[in-house]
C-alpha cells in the first residue's frame, strides 16, 4: 500500500529539508548541498538564502567557501546561475550541458559549428580566467566568416557565447560571487579550477563536506550524472512529482528522466491530490504540526522556483504577488510555513530600510513582532556599514494593489 502524505506534511518536510524549521549548524558546503544549491543571479541573494538556513552565518563564511573552491558559482540547474558544492558541480554541469546542447544544436548546424568541438576548445582556452568578450572573440576567430547570430532564429545577444558555452564546463572566478560584487564575470575550466585544490580528509571535515564518499560521475555517462542530480534534488525538495523534478533540474524529455529514475532506489508516496510523489528511499516526512518560525527568503530563492506545483508553499492568490510576468520572483517572508508577504531593501551608508509588504492581510501581532525582529537581524547582516537601520511596513491594501 502506498503511503499518503498530507499538504501540511509536505510543507513541513520541505521546510525541514531546506533548513527553514531550524537553522543548520553544518559547514557552508554541507548546507548548500542539503538545500539543493543557492540561486545566484544577483550577487547578494545567496548570502541571504544561506543566512536564513544556517546558524551563525557570516558573509565571510560563504566568501571563504568560494575562494577556497569548496563552493563554485556556475550555470547549472535550468541554465541558471547557482552556487553549488564543488563535489556536485560536475554532475549538475553535465545535466545542464545536455539540455543546452539540445537547445542550440539546430542553430549550430545552420552555422556549421560543432558545439562539442567548440566547447572543448573553449575549455582549453579557459585554462586561464577569460571574460565573455574574450571567449566570443576566440570562438569567432575559429569560424571566420560565420555570423552566429544570423543562424539563431529571432536573434539573440551574445550568440557566440551561447554556442561556445552550451557544452558547459566553465565556472566563475571570484570576485564573481562575492558579496556586493557586480564586476563582469571571468570564466575558467571547472575541472582545472577544482583539480588545483584536492581535498584532504581533514579539510573535508572542516568545510562541512562530510558524508558518504561518492565518486565523481563520468561526463561521458549522462545517465549516471542525471541520476545523481535527481537524487540530490529529492533530498533537498522531496517528496516531489516527476514534473517537479524536471522543472527543478531543467530536464526536458521523458526518456532522459525515466532512465535517471531507473538508476535510483526510490520510495513512492501519494500526494494530497492523489498524484504520485517520489522520494529517496531513506527520506523521512515531518509532522504537519511541527512549529515553523518566521523566515525571510531572497529574490529568486531556489525553493520558490524548484517545483512545478507550489501548493505546498503558497496559494494562487499569494503567488500572484510573488511571481512577476517578467519572470522575476520577489523576496518573501514566511509565517507558519507559508509565504505571507514580500519585502524590499534600500541600503546606503546613511540608512538601511527593510520594508515588509503583507499579501492577503496584516499579520497577527505576535507574528508582526517576530517578523520585525527577524528583519532587524537581516539588516544587521547585510548592512553593517549603515549608520541607521529601519524596519517598516507597507499597509496590506497598498501591497495588494502593488502586486496586482
């Protein structure tokens, strides 16, 4: 008989795995791994995401993990920038590259470009850190007379970069990824970047990278890489449907997903709506009555984009105030385990203001006080140089109009 899991149990299980019921005391790489990576389109947002999930988190701790190469910044899940542990990067990179190669294959064929050959050459070129401009110039020089943009229907910017990087293998070099850094990124061959710092047993423990010893997947074995990525997704976000997994990892095509699932020992549950949900064999569910403290999550937090069905996190009315038509996902605050509002931050040296905006009604007085205290702690974390720090509220009616 298949076990049935309630919506409340799904909610609390997800929050527990995301370290949002209780902040983790593990090292940075271990927490980043446990929560499935940190979405990183904006330099500062991963620092907020980790602060909400890790006890005694400091900006320096995540910066050190990046400069020590225990964590890397790269384009992986859904072809989007993330911070991920070094130990997981190759599998996630291989899965993402498989999808990008499929997406750009027809354009490359029209341009007369072999995507794999070009990517191999670019990785060699990126033995030293290179900018996008440098990579594009290198790729164009290998194909004189070819107009890459003309080969792509509808036209795109950075056409040579898109073709050259489709096969993956590149990671950002700090200061990209450091707090407050908005410099143009430089890229390096990830295998070289990580091979230069082989971990020892001692520093693996120090970095919080403990756990079973898993051999790195061979990039020539896409099923193995896919299976490892799916298992890591389910540990962070399960129980989840096949559609959720495909959405979260950016895997297109039922065949690829079926082969990945076939490599894994999974348990099957029945969701509150009767749908089949998958989980790792040793995954536990959490009681739906478990206490859930207030939390603030950043713009584009991975949790809010990793599911096809987000009912466990927020209802349709609240979602309309969080997900924008241009694809933006606003920073959110959470009450009793669900999204209850959004927040915004305005910082300069004189004043840092964090504005809380309810969605669907004013919070209860007790929750209001908890949210203000949590917001004040976040301000102290991200705005250390501000002479004044202020938490304010936007009236619920005004917030509802702004989200409409």
